[in-house]
């Protein structure tokens, strides 16, 4: 639980184990509020009594620390707000907005058929008062439903956006951290849908699909293999299957296919191709050559700076101490033995040591230099999750690459959108992502132009 929480707060922010259609069940709303009251009161026994056996085992001894972590990140708890319910595979998910003084969080509670809690999750964001209507396909674009299947028992539904005219090249979109749908939807934005439709209008066939940790979140966390989860099972193997699916389409016969990764996906494009070999090049969108734990450290330090500037020295000192301690643990990741790395009680910045140890062995710049395939690095100048420091690191580490191009968009954020107005504090990033900021034509033209040049 602490692992998922920290990933959600520190990288992509679009996390959810289960999501589906709407429904109403006030009793589950009341149960979520009851669980919240137990967390506030640090009454672990009462909270565990509401859970199924697997959750009781997983959460025993962790709930007090969990609530303390929420307070450290969000500030003082203010109130619970809007809520909604969804269903999938026989489970009900109650999403509830929790308002803290510095942050709003979505509190997700997964219920089984007996209304016992079978999953618990927190992520930055807030439940909208109304669900926005689905946008209509733009002119010149058609879309087909597809299934991405890596052959491991986790088939994933997806969408293939196609131009009405000739297809010039193919592109597979790879998500950032955490569970995410095919649109990479977060609050008012859907960056993968914007990309897919905008590029299809420009002659590119674009494949996007729901992420495995979204569709099969419960199965994954309940599996005995969960403690040995790596980025392969999280995202890379499904991206390999998506590349094959796209390359085998009749529209792509004799055409090149490329990979576009956003955030965590932007770290992994060249690594994914070591498992596939079918990509002709890469677009790294708001990715980083640094390690995931380093990004977590940087983002937590930004929270500490904001807390200190607001006069909350105690919170700033607590975050600083956490960063120091966790960074020291991270420095020894590669030397961990299997037993320690798989210990559920051993984590770094709340993330599994096994997961991070595997990532530690992936040197993204070295892989790009080794294969020499074209790479386009795109960065927003107002991105506070992956920053200009990361953009500069790409330029430095890929200086000897035969075909690396770098484009900085000074006014764009992590979602590659243009936020209007004064930027909210980093601790209130959900306010930024609550404003709809479609990907601008300039960026779509740059991507399409780069693909067309290298599709010959």
C-alpha cells in the first residue's frame, strides 16, 4: 500500500486499481467514511475488521504509518467531499475526495460481494462533481477496438486510431507510472487520446491500450508473484505485444512502427525494444534518464521547499529526513540479495526494493547509444515532475548519439499542455491538472514531422 501511494504522489499521478461504469450504493459510501474515521483515530483493529483476510494480512501494522504519511504530504485533514462508485469483475470501487490543507486526494476503497474491503488506494486528484462527456472523433480519423495480449493471461482492450487516408507510420503509446487507462486520463485531461487523434489526423496510425495494473490490479496484488513485480510485468511486455500487433496490421505492411513513452514510459522506450526489436525509433515525452527513486527524492524535496516557505519547518524537516534516509537505502539497491529485495517490509521511497533493483539495472542512455535508433526527446518547460534537469541530462548523455533530437516547449507542463493562469504550488498539482490543457498543434506537428522524416 505504501509503495503504491508513493509512486502515485511522486510520478504520474494517474493511479487507480479498478475503474468502470457508474453506479450508486450509499452503504459503501458510509463504509468508506467509517474506514476513514478509523484511520484518523489510529484505530487499526477496527479498520482491519472491515477488511477481507488478504487485506488484513497485508495492512496489519501499517495503517498508523499510512495516515501519518498522508498528513505529511497533504497537510491537515479538512473534510471528505464528492464521491462516485464504479464496478468491475464483481467488485465495487468507491472513490471519495479527501481535502487536506495542501492537497486533495482520491481515497479508493474496493469492496467484495460481502462489502468487505479488498483493496485500498490513495492518489492525488479529486472526484469531479460531474463526469465530462466523451469527446467525438475528429474529422479525418476512424478508430477500431483491438486487444493487446502478451500471452500471460492479461488481455488488454485498446483503440487503434487510423487516418482516413494513407497510413505513413505506426506509433505505440506507453504509459507513465501507475495504473492508467488507454487515454492516460487524469482529472480534466486525456493526453494519450489527444496524441492519438491529433497524430491520426496527420497520417499516423496510433495504438493505445489500458494498462495491465489498471485492469488487473486486484489479481496482481493478490498474486504470490506480486513481491517480484518488475517493470516488465507492469508495462514492458504489453508494449512489446502492442508493437507486434501494430506491425502485423495490413495498414502497416512495409511501414515502420515507433514507440512513444510518457514519463516512466519515456525512460523505458529503448529497454522495451531490447525485448522486441520491432521499433524503428523512439519518442521520449517528459521522460528522464535518471532513476525513478531519484525523481521521487527531487519531488519530495520540492514539497519540503514549499512547506518551509510557508513557515512549516517541522514538515520540511520531516520530509528532508525521509529523503536522506531513503536515498541512502537506494544507493545499495544493486547489492541487495533476493530475500531482502522481496521482503514486503523493505521499500525505498515507498516502492518495492525488488521493483527498483530491476529498474536500477536499466541504463536508458546507454541503451539508446547502443542501438543508435532515432530518438526524439520532448520536454515541457513548466513540468515540475520531470524537469529541465532531466532534459539537460538527456542532452548530456546522448551527446554522441547519431540521431537524437531535443525540443523544449517553455510553456508546457508534464501533460504537455498549456496551463492558463498562475501555476499552483507543487503540493496542489491536482489544481493544475484539473484544467483541460489539450496538447497543442505545435507539438503534434513536430512529432508527425519527425515520424514522417524517419518513416522513409
